[in-house]
C-alpha cells in the first residue's frame, strides 16, 4: 500500500498543477476579454460583457483548488492530511466546470478513495498523527507488504 499511497500523492500534485495551468489560462482569458477593444465590439451583448468576471471567478476557484490539491498531495506523502486529501478530491470535482481537468479529476477522486479508504493506509495516517516519524510509518507499511 505504500506504493499506492505514493502514486496517489503524486497524482494529487500533478492534478493540482494542471488546475493551476487552467487557472492561468482562465485569468488570461479574463484579462483579454476585459480589454476595451473587446468590450467595444460586444457593447450590445450584456452576457458577453459578464464573461471577464465569470472567467476571473473560475480562475480564482481553480487556483485555490489547485494549490490546495498540491498541498494535500505533499502532506499525504508524509502521511498527514488524511481529511484534507479526501476533501480536496471531492472539491476537485468543481473542475468539471471546464472540460480541461474533468477526466483526470474523476480519476484522481477514484484513486484517492480507493487508497485512503484502505484500512492499512488509515492506520498509517493514525500512526503518524500519534507521533510516529514518517520513516517509521513507511517501515511499518513495508513490513505489511512483505508478509505472505
């Protein structure tokens, strides 16, 4: 399970980076659509005038989600932040608002659920919370994997 936990932590970090890229693209879209030249061309369309704000809100949401997911992945690597990993996995479904991160967000959610709901992984996080060093928790998980 140690390998699976490591894969899950890395997947969370990668997904967070993808979400940050999407946030940057949405922020760029908000800036470009907010330009006076663009707004002049769409003066008759009130919905188009709202798009920079919509893109800006989505950019902020994706940046927060991406940053939290990266933080959760780093914490999970050290057997910390069990609840944070679960919460960010479910909150990451908000990225379904853009089709960019949707497939990977669902895959990361499934991976997080399968891994973190395992009893041994839960015990590893509990041991770490109880004061055990990360290396001691790793050794304990490796000893479980080496049993027949």
